[in-house]
């Protein structure tokens, strides 16, 4: 072993010993304070994640409500909107997994907002009226899908990694819905 190697080994050993001595000299109360601070931090992170999940679920539910209102106003669009609405309802469920109350969307597109299966947010805000013209109704639905996609994309910036991946997928699907509702319908 060279002199430099021995010196480095002795220095590392001395540093390790010094840190062990210093750790032993701290009051037993410091460890409890650190643990308490870590618990408080973990609780703040959990509350922030729960709030993020709830906002994401609410955004997805609002889009499903818009699909339902459009289907109720324009039943001939059911063949075109049914699969998109089903996808949006699946997003509500997927975004709600992990502790958020994600009740299923109404089983029928004409379920009233006061029904027990309707989303809770429907009781607090009346959905915007659906235009009488089917093309205008599709345009507004596409705008709602874009707004939802943008909200999910913005939320993924503060989401934990696994939930951020889910939000990115849902945002991409929302953008695809908007495309299919507008550009994809043009001949």
C-alpha cells in the first residue's frame, strides 16, 4: 500500500469516527424532532397529492358531464360520441385510483345531475347549455376536451412520477378527442 493510499484510508476512518462521535453527542430529542418533521413533510406531500388527484378527477368528471349533456341534447350523435364518452369515463376511474373518491359516471347519458350516481360537482355547478346546432355542440365539446387535456398536462408538472405518467396519457387522449371531434370529422 502506498503512502497516499494509507493517508486516504486513515482520513476516511477518522472522518467516520468523528461523525459517529458527533452523532452520539446529540440529544436524543433531535432524532425525534427529525422524525416528526419528516412525518409532517410526508403528510403535506400526501395532502398535496390527494388534492391534485381530486382536481384531476373533477376535471375528468366535468368532461364526462359535457359528453352527457351533448348526448342528451343530440341523441343522433350517440354512435360518434359513445366511444369517446366511454373513454372519458374510464379516465375518471383511472385518475381516481389510489385513494380519491372516483364514483362512476352516470350509466345513461341522460341521468339528471341530482341522481345519486351523478358526480358531486354537478350539484354545485350547472353545466353550460348545449348549442342547438350539432356542429356547434361538437365544437364546444371539443373545446371542453382541449381544456381538460390542458389541465391534465399542467397538473403533471407537480404530480409524483407514476401519476404524472397517467396524467400525460389522459392529456394525450383528451387532445385526441378534441381532434376527433373537430378535425377528424372533416371530409
